[in-house]
C-alpha cells in the first residue's frame, strides 16, 4: 500500500514539474527543489526520469531543463478533438490575410476560455499568440465576445466565481461595468480589448455559434495600437463579424 501511495506521489510531482517548467520556460535543479520543497537529489531524479522518457530536455551541458518535443504529439492529439478547429482554420487564414494581423480562435473549457488555433501577423511587428493561451472573460476580446453571448444567469455566475485581475489601467473589473459592456457587445456583435490585457495591443473579436444557437467559440484579430487604430475598428469589426458568421453557418447556425 505504501509503495502504491509513493508511486502516485511521484506521478503527481512529475506532472507538477511539467506545469512548473511550462510556467517558467525552463528551470534548474536547485530552483525546482525549492519550489517542490524536496532535496536536490530527489528533484534531479525526477527530472532525469522525465528526460529519459522525452518529456523534458536539458538545455546545454549542466543547464536548465525545458519541455521536450514529445509533448508536441499530445498537443496535436488534444487539439484534434476540437472539430471546430478544422472547420474554422480556413476562415482564420482568410481573416489573417485580409487584415494582415494576428488571428486567433478560442473555445470555452469549463469556466475558462483558451486559444486553440492562431496565425501570426505577416508584418514585421506583430502580436505573438500561442495555442493554449488563456483568454480571460473580463479583459480579452475573445473572452468578452463569448461572455456577452452567454445567458444572463451564466454571466452572473461567472462574475461570482471567476477571479478578475486588473492587468492595466484600462482593465474593467467591476460587475456593473462588465454587464453594461456585455450588453453593448451583444448589441453590436463584437468586443474590443482596448489595451486591457497588454498595453500597446488592441484586439477585436466576435462570437461563433453552433446549430443550437449557443456560443461555442470566438474569433478575432490582435495588433499593435498604431496599426489597429481606433478609427479603423469599425472596418476590422465588420470583417471579423463576417468571418465569425461564416464559421457559424458551417456549424449549422
């Protein structure tokens, strides 16, 4: 019984290490031992076990450890479960080509929203999007577009249960203000991240609906404020909404 418990604890620590490395980018044995509150030899053995199985790799001789390439195949398998990703990708390419800005597609998983597909801007300076990024309900265009299209009772529940961080001076965190903004976003059909997540970045996103009329995703563009200027938002919004409508029709809406 003790051996079984120990095995489970080791597995739990191994998974924790993957999360820690993902958060830090890379990590050394000493730093990891402090985070896990174990001695350095235990931290080293855990890392070497993960390394031998391809889940982490050492950067340089005696250097830090980063996530291994083996994890890529798991990422692709997980993403393949989302049929909407395959359906929406050609339209994401169209949005990217028309606007010249980074384009992304997000879906809801529980109470959180995650980016499941993205394309970088072809321009020299652009926003870097990464699959797996969390799109917060209160501050990102994707999150706000989906939030606005949810039933009212669901909005109220999420406002009570999901934490809201003030990322910049522009971030709205008050319940009343968020509900008022959600009403505006629903009426106009799109949402804007007005430097609310990252200073210098503006985003426009629209909701995507399935055959039942339920919001299932959001698609949008992100770019620096000197290119995605305020006076250009109506034009960008029209394009984003048109692309979102095309995807919704493909889903039977």
